[in-house]
C-alpha cells in the first residue's frame, strides 16, 4: 500500500492570500462519538509531590495511554503537570500533557500538548464544550475538544474535557502559519493604550505578564501589539474602520463578541478583561481574536448578575474601559453588523431545535462517566442528580440556572433587545491566487447581508481606469445561503510586472454599497526568475543521519545550484512560511555552479551562520527560497510536505528534477540518487477547478480517487468518476489521491 506520508506537493501559484481559518477535522484525539480513555502512569511519589506543590509548572516524565476504541497507543516520556489558575486549588485538578517536552518535535496525531480540564465549577461538565460547538458552527476559529475519562496509575480521576492547546501548533493548524506573535491575554488585559513604547505592554499582574508572548519569545518584540492597541484607542471614530481593518480581523471579532454575549462568557475580554489570545496572522497581517477558558458561561455567576437578560449593547464592565468592544459599538456600521451576527447565531444555531435537543444527547453520553467520578462531588457536593438537573434547572449557589432555560431566556431577550439596524454588507476573507505571468487570476471574497443584491470586483491595471466585473456566488460549508457566501471573479493572465489593483464592492437590496478594503489591494505580477536554485533534499526528523558542528542531529535542508554560474546568496532568503519570505537571510556566501549547500533548520541561529531561527515541522511544513527585495521577494523554489519519518529524507529523484522520492539512504550535501524507497510514486494528479468553489472537481480522465485531510484521515472514500462531488467538504486544504498513487492538493473555498 502506498504511504500517504510520502506525498509532497510542489507549490506553484495556488496559494490564496488573506484566507479564512482552515477548520481541521477532529481526528482521533478529539473524536466525539465516544468518550476515550486516557491513562497516565507516573511514580506515586511524583504524583504526591505534584498535588502538594500546586503552583509548580514543573513537568515530570510519565507514560501516556490513549484508547478511543479505534486506536490504542502507548507513548513514553511525556511531560505531565497541573494546569490552570484557581482550579489548582480545587479538589478535582486539571492537567497538562506534553508530548514534546522530553522528545523535541514529537506530536501525537499532530498535537503537541493536551489540556485536560476538570471543569469543577460546572455541574454539567459541558458548558465549555457547548461554547466551542457554537463557535465552530459560526465558522470561527477555536480549540477542538472532546470529553475523556482520565485514569492515573489505574485510578479513575473522573470525566474531563480535553481541549486543544493554543500555541504555535494551533496557529499552524488553523491559520496555515505559526511565525506571527501569539499573545496569551489574561486579567487585566483590557487593551487600553499605555504609551508608544512597546515594552509598556510587558507589565505583570499576579507574577506573569498580562499579555504573555507565546511565540517568538526570544525576540520579545511587542511592537505589533502596541501598534494595534494604539490604532484601536487613538484613531478618531470616523476613521477607525479603515485604520483598524488594516491590523485586526474586525468581522470575525464581531461574531465572537456575539457568541460571548449569547453564551454569557463574562470571564472573557468584554466583562472581565481576561482569557483570550491574539495571534498576528502572517498570511493576512491581521490580529486574530481567539477565546480561551470558557467554562464560566451559560448562566454560571459569581456576581449576582442576570447574564441571560443583560443588555447586549451595554454588556461590558460598567466602570472600566473595554475599547475593543465599546469603541466598535460606537461605530454605527459595526454596531449594526454585530446585531446581524448575533441574530444569525441565535436563528441558525442556539434556537434551533436540533441544537437544543443535542444538549440531552450530550447529557446521556456523559452520564455513566459522571456517576462514578470520585472527584466530581468534592468541590461543591455535586451528585449525579446535580448533573442530570443542571441541563434543565439550576443547582444553586453559582449555578442559578440550567443550560436549557438559560439559552431560552438569552435567545428571547437578545432578540427583543436587538435594535432594528440595517447592517451594511459585510465583506471579509479577500484573497487571490498570487498568479504568475499569463496565469489566470482568481479573486475571492466572502460577502453576506440580510438582503444581498450583488458582489462586484472593481479593478484597474497599471494605474488605468477602474473596471468592474460581477462576482459569482458559490457553495460554502456544504450549503448555499440566501444571505451570502463566497464569491469569485476571474481575470485573464497578465504580463510580468503588471500592477493589478482591486477591491470588492457589495450592494444590498436597499442600495447600500460597501467597498473593501479602504485602500485597494495591490499585486504586481512577478517576473520569471532565471535563478536555478532548488530545494534538493531535506530531513524534518533527524535522530542519527548527520550531525552539525556541535554534534547535534538537527533538521536540515540541502540547496542545489543547477545553473552554470555561481550564485551569491547574500541577498536571498530561506523560509518555512511561503507567506513570510524573510524569516532567515542567507549569509554572505556563494554556491558554485553544480554545488550543494547544507542549512541546519534547528532554531539555533547563535550556533553559526548556517543555522536558521526555525525548525522544520515533521507533520506539515513549507520551505521556500526567495530572491531579494528588489524582486519583491520572488519565490525561486518552494514546496509543501506532510508526515515525514525519522531519518528518512525527501529529495528530488535526481538533482533538480521535478519528481520527489523518499530516501532511506539520505545524501546531505551531495548528489541525489535514483534509488529511493520504491513504493513512493510520482505525486502528480491534475484536477480542476482548484481551488474549487463549485461543489465539484473534474479529473483529466475517468479514474478512482480518495480525498484525505492533512492529518491523513480519509474524508471521502474511493469513488470512481471523472466528475467528483465535493459538496460535503468544508473550506480547507485536502489531498486527492488516485489508485496509482498520484496526488494533488485541493483547496476548497
């Protein structure tokens, strides 16, 4: 059987810029159809020490066993510790499992860490998960989750929620890149302006930073956060939309704010200036808002506030600044759009009978595992009766209302409070396919409105007159909506160095027209690059193949010069993100004609001039060589790969060839051999349209194909045809494979 892990995809010009979240599948780790069992085996004395030192974040070696009925795996040398804030002092603790603490780069089904949350405040043990379900149904980025049974040294510790950890792996999974700054924002992260100096935002509270940098910690550069906060607070209201939308994904945040208020998430930003992340998405240049720690929802209350009836427009803390919510509510268009999103979430999600009925499906699935949870009663005296009751009624104290009545009251009161505002059309996720000379130009955008009339591409070429072209609507998330969706327009290919400028216009039936972005997108068709540099071979998991000058077995990339002349590399770049060309500049060195150069991708640039500040990802990564700034950082050569094996390199079948193979006898720094691992065939498979927005793809001939997500999970079983229905696929990136091993990357918008 051909191994999916061997697939390599050449990058041409199919990358879309300014794309929406990728919405990964739950996979084995977050499967919801069952309640997996997790066992942690750790020395009893170590476990006692962990319980006696609740503030410690020290990770101890342990053994991890996962069983979901489909997979049963044992992983040794994982890191294990307590997690959380106030929950550390609860009887039912929360835990963090780390697969890469003691073995660098290791993942389990693409995941580096697990958060096992005890949910001791919530008698339903379900509120956080239901929040994440609503967020996902509203097409917003948020952690995957499921419920699991946790055993430590064979002793049942109860029912837990297993929540995806928000880190660089989360950013890569959801946004396709992970080299932007990621800030964990905890109390008192109110996003108020503290001054122009970025270091002012490194202030601490409770022994940690309120805005704690979680990616690029060594650089410790808060300039982007300071600029965003400056724009948010100091831009005059009339100018705020144009200025803020250059640095922040406003539309998605308005939807998150609507979800927070519907679910009563008072422990987030709007009321408690707490529990959210900001990720600086390098594909878009925009900050993304990601909620976090959402168990204090659906009526849980510690303040005597009726969250189910609190006014949706004055939901923020009454005596403290919350500029990200209050300033947006002062912009009439944003207030109207927030109202639209809130009504949409209620009508399409939280008031639907199937959604409400599913609350009791969740209850019945979890009930057996709560009934014998020995830690469930310890903090608040909960019993199995409390669990059953919590879905339909309050249990007293900080849980005055049950899940179902909370939602019914909140849905009704929110719709009564919602003002009759005509939201202008909403436009987001504007992107294009970065075309090469004379390649068809495809421009996409998501547009929606209660009464959407038309969506138009407005463009001009080389500063000439503005032209217009109607954009056509397409399927999204396996449904066609009357109020919006993804729209596309195509233009004929253009010559190199042509400047294309464009924006998107949407008009509703009230003849209200919106144009986005305020400043037109500019794209110059790149010149063909005659530089014959190739990524010739690489290894993303090296444990014994070749050591660097420090004796360390690190990831490596081999560059090959196929040209007849030496090439100076001092003005060129090597990156692991095709949307961020300048992550690492080559040193002042020359690669001779027919020569090879080995670069260590080890995240240790202080070890020498050939060591990059990033490592390669074993599961899913990009590598690109880019030309100098004068060329617009033109891509010289680039690839995307998935699922590499330790000490197996991937390289071109011969130096500079189109085809790639896996090599069990790697050749770093020297010529590639025709002899690789024979089961890996040529990868090429032609499908169109790609990206697809029509609900169908077409093959060049009648054949059998299967479709997989990027974790290797089969999404569409084998089907034989020339026209393939992909209407069931959500937006994202997939791999299409035929029976002879041909493979192509498919993008669904």
